[in-house]
C-alpha cells in the first residue's frame, strides 16, 4: 500500500511481489484475501482496520450463432465463390481478445473461415457444381476461446447444397472457321447460340484469345453473341486465331469453355506502285539512249508473287522505254521543242503499271519535264534596202554629206527559231569604227505566224551626219542576238560608199612653191624632224668615241712605241702586260696578256696594218712616243668592234685587219683598256 503522493492522504493497494513494485498475477487457487490496515499519527495514536478482497475468476467466451449444430441450405446456382454463409460474433464477459479455430471435415469442403478481429465468417471458397454436387452436405466445426482462459466454446455448421437451375451451354460452335484475308473489317463473321433447359433466363457471352496479343482482331457482343472482325486479316502475318467463349445465365455459368479456330485463307491482294522521285527533268538536247532512274517500287504483300513494271499509257509514251532490270527510263526519240510539226510540250505524263502474278494492277503517273535550250541562231533577212551589191556580195549603201538622219537605209528582220525563247532580238553594231560612229539601229516588233514566235525588225539609220572632205568606203557588221541564255547571234555585213562632194570639183590652180600648200608644209616639217634626229645620233657617236680615247690617254701615260710595260688591272686577282713592237713590214703588233690567279694566262694579239699616211709619218711618231701610242690605240679600237673578248674569260684571238679597210676608227670601251701603274707612267 502506498500514498499516491506526499500529503494527499490517499492510499492505494497494489497486487505486487512482496518488497517490490512489480505487479503479479493472482492465482485462481485463492479467491479471498484479508488485508489489515493500521493508520497512526506522529503521536503513535491511530486506528486499525482490515480490507477483504474477493478475486473473480476469468470467464470463458461463448458462441452466439453457431450454438450446437447449425443447418443451412444453399442454392449453388445462385451462390458462388466468396459468398458468406454464416457470421459469428462470440461473446466474452471480460472483453478479451478471441481466438477462433475451424476444422474442415474433408479437403473437398467448399466451406472456409475468414477471421477479422473478433469476428468469424464462413464463406464459399469455390463454386459448387450443380451437376455433380447437387444435394451434397458439407460441415465445419468452429471453436472460440480467449488468451486468459483455457476453456473453449465450439459449434458445428452443416450446409446442404440444392438447386433447381441448370448450366447453359453454346450449341452451334464449329471446330474451325475459314475467313479470307480480304474480309471486310466490321463484318459479323459468326453468331453464337446458347442451350439452357431453364426457360426465360437471359444469357451473356464472354470471349478470350490465345495469345492475348491477337485480341484486336475480333470483338464479341455479349448479349447477342455476334463475333465481329475489327482489324484487317493478313495471311502473310497471322494465319490462325484461337477464340475461347463462355456463356452464363443469371445463376450459372457454362460448365465448359468453347474454342473456335479461325483459319485465314490467302487471297491475291492489291499491289502498290510508288516512286521515290516526283518528276524526271532533262534538256531538249538530250540524246537518244539517255537514261534516268525512276525510283519506282512495286510493293506486294503476297508471298511468292511476281511483279512486272511497264509503261501503260501516255500521250508521248512512244518517246520512252523502260527496263525493269535497272529500273531506268530511256529516251527513244529526240524531244525537239522547236519542231512545230511535232508540237511537243514542255511537260507530259506517262503512266507506269505494275501487274502481279494474280492479275492485280496498280499504276503511277510519272511527270516528265523538258527544259528548252537556246541552240538555234536567229534568222536574219535584209529588206527595203537602198542598196547596191558589191563584187564580194556585200550590201553597199551609197550616201553623201546631204543624207538625212531620218532616212532608213535598210530594214533588218529577225526571227527567233527557238520556240520557248522570249522572242526578243537585240541589234547592235560591232566594233568601234566608222560604222558604230555614224550608224545606229532602231527596233520595231510585230507578231509572227509561227507558234510562240515574234518577228522583230530594226531599221538602219544615220546616228550623225557624215562630214568628211574626202570619199570613204568602209564595211561594218550588225550583230543580231536572241533572248536566250546563253544568247545565240547572227551577223550581217554592210558596205558603205561615202561621196564627200556631190558636184564635181573645180580644177585646182597650179602651186608655184612647195611651201604654198598645206601638204607641202607638213612634208617639210617631217623631213626637218628626221634630219635633226640623224644629226643628234651622229653627235652622240662622236662624243662617245672622244670620251673613250681621252680616258685611255689619261690612264696609260707617255711610252715609247717599242717599250714594254706592265699595266695592273683594277681587280686584285689579275694584271695586264702589253707589248708594243714594230714589225719589219711597217706593221704594229700589240700583245696583251691577262694572268688570272686561278686561270691560265691569255694572250690577245692584234695585227694592225698601217695606211700610206701612217707610214709616211713614221719618223714623226718615233720622235714623239705619245703620237705612236695614240695611233696604235685607235687602230685597236677599230678592230674591237668586231672582236670582243669572251665573257667567260677564255682565250680569244683577233685576226689582223688592215686599217684601210674601214672608214672611221672604232672606239675603245673603257672596260677593255687596262689601267697603268703610276710607276710605269713617264
């Protein structure tokens, strides 16, 4: 016993293990307890009393419905799997949790228990056969207890199954059903019939498929039993269907399932001709034998069926042929758009046909487009010309300075032979000569008689008045172009005879002096200019010779005619040595050596013949060494015009040339004369 809380003066008595606060269960062996209670204060004064406790034992639960043996009658034609026959709610005075147990007499018992909390239900676990189990009795024992009491309350349920209804059945289902693969979708292919000895009952049909993926091909109307085709049949796809049917009335379902086998029959089906291209395009200049891919494809879902593609129809089908081996269309005739007799269009259609082995035919219209080509030159004719014909066949136009700008000298007519051009011709005068300067074309247009052709004419007129003071004959060409791309053109030629003076000229008075006429003055001016140019050229030549000789004298110095001296070259790699000797025959011989650092020496010998004048003055030249030296060098220059040393530095010999064989002495070039050493100069 303990106080609820300090100072409350309220005490409770607990059933617990002695000396602890652990609660313990009371034993059913002792149901009466006496507890003495002593209450004292601080002065140890108080009162003593006792408490008597009577223990009431736990009561066993009891069944409320299944008391003893409970009999039930069930019509199995109306009660099916899952139907609840009895519901039991057992009673327990203490409200303890209940424990139910069910005992089935046999394994074929259609009864079963379903427990939910403290409630038990006896249900049908399967359908009871009307034909085989009608009148049979099935029983089940149900017991209940709680967890605190060992006593159990039990009861027996006895169920008798009886019915007055019969199972329906399908009476007209054949073993197989043959359907053509071209059967129309939406058609009722079969209607089920039911057999049932119970009159006045309604029936409902159901259908299933094997496999289930084929369920989209057929549908069933449950109330009428009509089987309808819902998807197209295809012999090449599925050739066999299994349809499974059942039927039921308001009470019973057919004891068996009924299977219908549907076989699909092969039928020659329509093929389809298509093409991957919309049209074939080519130029009118395409040659016979040209081919194009058609992209034709004949699709036939029938297995082992053959297809043949041919040209079936077309206004111009004779211009083409087709080869199925390479699937190409071939040109058999030239498609000339400019031939008015053929009158061919730019666009046409040919009908291609595909026929299979069963005689089914499909067609495809192939469009043919022909592009015009500007391949013919325009026709040009000259008309209404004020003309004469020259010896070469050209048209000659005669005019003078009085010819009017409004005068049409000739009419040029142009006709474009290309039927699909824009029928426009352009006229132009070629070149930049007198024809283009003085003449022009003016265009006019008129309708022609040919299909889609127009005649275009141009008149030839003066652009400006010709005002020449002399007669002039010239030829020019007129270019006539069509409007095609690229343009084609033709040309025509005109010869013009211009007369400067209409009336004959008067006789001219004789000219007393050349300078009195304009032409004479011009001639004199040209001659004066030419003479001045010649004089300048001569002066230039003399100055060049003088400068070359002066440069040589300044470099060489004054030496004796028979003196040998050494003249160094500007280059560090070579030097020159010259020998001046006088021969017994009155000739002067000059020998020049050139010694290279890496090449053999080269000797140049010059033999110069002196003239009679030079020989007569030999004494004077001996007395004055510079005079002989200068003369000798002039002779050397005269020969070096014809004999130059080799550019590669190879030895070169110069033949002796007589000084009397030429006129003026030839100059000596500065690069050919060696420079003298200052020590060798006098």
